[in-house]
């Protein structure tokens, strides 16, 4: 048996805890059956699942690593011989084992008294599992970015997990995928399972890093490729400005394929920006990777390669594929978006390289919010339509301005990297601790 799972069973599943949980769930269903109207009918069970499996479960998953840090046992576990995969799923499903007993009892109660359809129950359960896995992954990422437990670690990780659930819910609105129609609950279940697989892979990779194991980029590249193929099945042609007009003269199938490919490529471009936030930017590690690339040490370069570089390469490949398969239907939309992404990633890296606290990442997030939300409307008032060439991807115009912005932002990044790499060891250590 997985030793980490067994250890967490011993910690979580005491007879008193299991008995109290069973009595609490039984009392909830007994009171519901005795009260006229039975509030558990309709959406009552889904709300109970949300509270038990989602809210409680994600809290326990997000607190798995901070609990070890508080008990000063994490460093010892990192030195153990347990494999990263066993550590990952043993900790994730071990700390939530009591939650799963409560979930099983909730499902049994639903089977007895009825209420919401089983398709809705399954979709809600899948969303709650996604919340748990995403919260656990977010907790590991925050540990990598912050270096230690920080105030609000668990809450922030739980909120990030909830954001993943929100993405899956919004993503499930178009219920046709590659021409196959799904009902809302089935689509939400499929999307949740897909995102569970991706986030569980991310948690495993993060656990490998914590246990001092090297990660090759092929797994991340495969996940991004699957994301591209999966996203391409949705066809939001009518939601892209001016794109529907350009597709009037082509078949519906070609229009659907083109719209899906454009959105899939744009999704990978967005993934690069997200990855640039989530990846630690240690200047020493970056310098080691650059030296390995220059020396032609392929294996070492791949092991040291930052995840945002892999995401950037996959986004570039997705952009080229989408442009080739759509025959230029999207005009300059994807090249403009790619240049915009290059600018944003360069700015994020410039602000966060060497940072060990969340303040630099918060500053980068505020900067992107200003560039994309606050400044464009003001610029449109001051300089008119020219503002769209500066702050928005262009569908019909050559993105010269965005190209200049990307070049300047990356030049600033190169200057920053050179400055960090040229510092003495003592100053570089102080920067990493800032």
C-alpha cells in the first residue's frame, strides 16, 4: 500500500472522526425527510456536495502541504525514498479521505431519497474533484514561488482551485464539440475530467520538483497539445468580431474548424502568459539553462528548460498550424495575439525574475490589468482608433506597433537578465530572497 496514503489514513480516519461524519450526514438527511417539502429535493444534494466535497475537500487539499510545513515534517518527507507519484496522489487523496467518506454517504442518501438527476450529481462531483486537485496543485506552486508558507497560503490556493472550476463552467456553455451535441451536465463532466487530468499532471510535476527530481518538457508539451486539440473542437465563430463576416463564403464545416483552431491557438498563447506567472524565475537556474543550451548539452538543457519556454514553443507551433489549416481566414489576428503575448510575457519575466515573494508577481498582474483593461479605453478617448493598434490584436492591419512593443519589451528583459547574471554571488542571493 502507498505509505503516504496509509500515513494519512492513520491521521484522518480515526473512529471518532468517521463516526461523527456519518452521524452528521445521517442527521442532515433525516431532518430533510422529516421537514415538509424536503429541501434536499431539487438542488439540495448538489449544494450539499458543493459544501462537503468542494468547499471542505478543497480546503483539506490546499492545506496538505502547509500542514506539513507547520509540523516541520515536509523537509523530512522530501528526503524520503517514496516516489513523486506516490507522494502526490497519496497526499492528495489521503488528506481528503474523510471528505470522500462523507461524499459517499451523501451519494447513498441521494440514492435513497432522490432529488436532482444523476447527471447533475455526477457533474457536480466532478467539478468538486477538480476543485480539490487544482487547489492541491496551486498550493505546491505557491510553495515554489514563495519558498515557505505565507499568510493566506491555503485560502489563495483554494481560490485558485475555484477559478479552475469557474473556467470549466464557462467552458461548458458551447455544448457542441466537433459537431457532437452534449447536454450541459455531460459537457461539464467531460470538461472537469479533462481538467482533472491536466491539473493532476501539474501536481505530479510540481511534486517531482519538490523532491529534487528533474522534469523533461515532453509531458508539458503533450498536455498543451491535448489542450489545443480539445479546444479546437469548439467553434465560436459568431463570438469573434468580424470573423463571422469573413467566413460567409466558406462552408459551415470549414467555418467551424477555422473558428475552433483560432480559439485553440489563442488558448495556448494565453497559457504561455499563465505559465510565466506560475514558474519560479531563479536567475541562477536560468543562467544554467542558457549555458547548457550554448554548450550543446541537449539532455541537461531539456532538464533545466523553464516551463514557459516549452509553452512558448508549443504556442508558436499552434499558431503556425492554425494559420496553415485556416488558410489565413483569421487575417492578422493570431500573429497580433502572438506578439501581444510576447510583450506580456517579457514584462512579467522582467518584473519577477529572481523574486521569491508574491509582491513582484502581484505587480506584474497589476501591470497586465492596466495594459488590457484600464489603459485601452482611456487611450481610445485620447488618440482615437490608433489605440486599438497599440493595445488590441488586429484582424486586418499589419501589427507593426505590436511588433515594436514586443521587441522593446524583450530588449528590456535581456537587459534585466544580463544585469542579474552579472551580479556578484552575494548580491544575487539577496535578490533571490527579496
